């Protein structure tokens, strides 16, 4: 038995060799690397590293999808063949009435096309969901049509999943690509293109019903007027009608600017999110070389996804990388052995922004490829959302607020060192307010004096958009009673004494896209690590929000609706969202007052 898997000795030097698995889709059969050592212990350590790295390399070798050129040629082949089949059916229906009629055949083709489009979008489903039914009904389909589309989804979906069909797709695409076989990811691309191509061809079936009629009418006009008819050789196809100039600039960056500006004006996004929308459009353009959104195709979205999976998470963070192209950055990361692939959350966020760009462009009347769809490119995050940020416990809060910021520090420049000075500034108040409201950090940092209100004798925070900052979304607008401990500590006096309309005037944005709360980040994280030590893992400012959620949900058993109103969560129930009023402050006050004092 060797000293490690895949290792053997050639002369005095150890060598690592492994058979390349089929999933890697390589013409070579083996991968061999000299470990360049005669020491068995060193060879064993190196073998473990090389074996682990080989798994990543083999996975990447089989991860690439179809190239744009192959995808384009395959799509054209699929559409041409489907159009020819439709034409043959039309001729048969016209000459053999017992088989049907061309109008009905075209309508059935249309329904089958809708079914294939849905299968390409979401895979094999047995029934239309409510959103799909509403969409199709709005486009003029009857209830009988929807039932037929359901039937086609089952029939065509099962047919598409059969082994003969899938093998035929593999063979055809391998022939186009000039390969013996295609990888699994290339097959996924090919099958989706096959479904979408057939769908597009079938959905155009009604356009061919009047084929030849315009030519006949033109000939009738010339004969009635006694004009000579042109010979077949002289007849030329009519000049194409030039497309009218679009009302809106179709450049990707221009669409992104309009979308971000529209959202900013409506108060729907923060400055940071608007910036991210624009940067995503830049990345999409750089990854695909597509400038005009009307030329965007599904294969470009796949190429964009592949680029995001290959980029290092910290790309363009250094001055050197700012002048490098994306392929150069990816190659440098591979050479250096750096981590590659943006996080699932970042990939999904960027794909979400691209989906918004597509939707916005269509709303402006720009003509886009109807097959564009980002949903199947989204990633499943391996880590559960609830595990990403751990909640604070009651003991955590006691340890945090036993820190120098609240019990006495040395000076304004030494906030995390014990002393006799208590400075009631943003670093003092923000964590306290978070512990007694569960509000988001920037919601608190951007408080203005005008949103500290008193209603029914109850002092409350009225979280709403102001000139200082926006909110995350509409449900974030809410009123939350002020905890008695905050009042005892002099919060209302602090608000009254604020020299500007900002409750925490010491918070300033350090850069254009920065947040107000960034100003306390350094001292906050330093304090958190000092007070909780190893228990600070996976905990940050947002852990206050998780803590309050747990207190309301488990310790007080607060009704879901009231808890959502306190925390500014979106409400899933249609009835609760549309009808009735928000939980009034007198009913919310006991819930806030019951949160335990932190010191």
C-alpha cells in the first residue's frame, strides 16, 4: 500500500497521478504531478493538498456551459426544424380536413409553445400556479386554453425527459461543438435552448396563416389597373421597414441609470442599492460585451453567471486589479490559488438586478428577447439564513453593556478602556436602542428629531424615510414605543439638545456610498470582541434584531402580526396586509416594556 492515495515513487522522487473522471469532460485520461520530494512525510502532506485541489479542478472542468457560438447555432437549428414541422402540419391540415384545420392547428401550436416556455422556465410541473394563470388570462387565454396548456406541460415535459430525446440532444449538440460528447452543464444549456427554441417557433405559428396573401393582393391591384406584372426574375423582396428609433436609450448603462433614478425618486432604494444596480449593469456589459440591452440573449446571462462563479470575492479591491480585465483577474486568482466565486447571496442579488433591468426595459417599450430569464441561474445558498448571523442571548447583552462605553471609559479617544467618563453619543445610544427595539442599525443611525413622536401619551420612534436616510422597504415604516430604560437614561433630553435635525449629529458619511453608522463600526467591533471574546463568532450589530425577535416570539409569545409591525417585517397574509389597521401604540407598549433591561 502506498504512503497516500494516488502517490507512487519514481526513482527517488514521489509523484501524484490520478485518473480524470468522466464528469470533467477531458480528452486526457490521467493527470500527473511530480511532488518533487524524496521525503515520504512531505509527499503525504502534499498529496492531500493536490488531491483536494484536483477535485475542485475536475468540477470546474465540467462546469462550463455551451459557448455563445454553439448555443446560437443550436438554437437556430431547433427553430428551423420546428418551423418546418409546423409548416408540414399546416399543409396536411389544409389538404386533409379530417385531420383538423390550419387555424385550430396554429392555436394548438400556440398553446404547446406556452407549455414548452413554462417547462424551460421552471422544469416539469404538473399544473400552472396562480401567477402563471393570471399572466396567461391577461394575455387573452380562456379557461379551456389553460387546461390544455396544463395537459401539454405534462405530455411535452414527460417527452422531454425521455432517454431517447435527451440522447438525441446530446448527439446533435456534440456534433455542432465538434466534440465526442458534451458535459453535464453543456447538456443543461442545450436542453433549455431546445425547449425555448421550440416554444418560440410554435408561438409564431399564427403569423404564418396569411402567408402569400399580401403577394396575391398586390398582383390583383396591378391586374385591375392594367399594369404589367414583373417577371419572377425581376421580382425583388420588399425593402424592410426600418425600425423606429426607441423612445428610450437601450444602452445597458442608460437603462440601469433610469431604473436606479426612478427607484431613488420613489424612495424605494438606498444610495448603496442604486449604486449596486449601476455596478451590476457595468459588470454585465464587461462580462458579455453587450452594450444594447435589446441584443441580450439567454446565453449571455449564462456567461455572466459563469463569470461571477469564477471571480474572486475581493475582485477590483486593489489598485492593481482596477486596470485588469475580468479574464486577467480570474487567471491571476487561479494562479495564486485564491478563493474564487462570489457568494450565493451576491450572485443572486446581481441576477435580481439584471431581472429588474430587463423588466424595466420592457416597461419602456424596448423590444427584448422573450426567452430572457434569470431564475434558473440563481444559486441555493448552502448556509441557512438563520445561521448566518447568530442572535445575542440575554447573557451576551449583560456582558456587552457591562463594557466601558456604558459603565465608564478613559476618554473620547479610548472608548473601549475602563474609566470614569460616560459619553452619551451615537456609540452609546445605537446599541441600546437596538436592544430595546430590534431596529436595523441604519434605521437608528438616521433618526431625525421629527420622527421622535408622542401619541396617546406614549413616546415612540416613527421609523420612516427622511432627508437623512431612506428605509429598506415599505413595511419598514412603523412606530415603536420607546423603552422606559431609554427614557430613564435621558434619551429625550439627548434629542432635545441635538444641535441639528439629526438625533446623532456625530455620525457622518465617510464617503458617498457609505452609511451613517459606519462611523461607529471600528469601536463597536472592538468592543464586541473584547466583551464576548470567542462568543462573538457570527455575531454583529444585526444580532440585536435577532435577539428582539426571539424575545417577542418565544418568551412573550407575541402574535405574529404585532411582531411584524414592531420589527417592520413584510406580512405574507393577504388579509393581514390589506385589511385592518396597524397594531396601535397602547397595545405595542407592553410588549416593548417587557424586554429585559440590559443593565
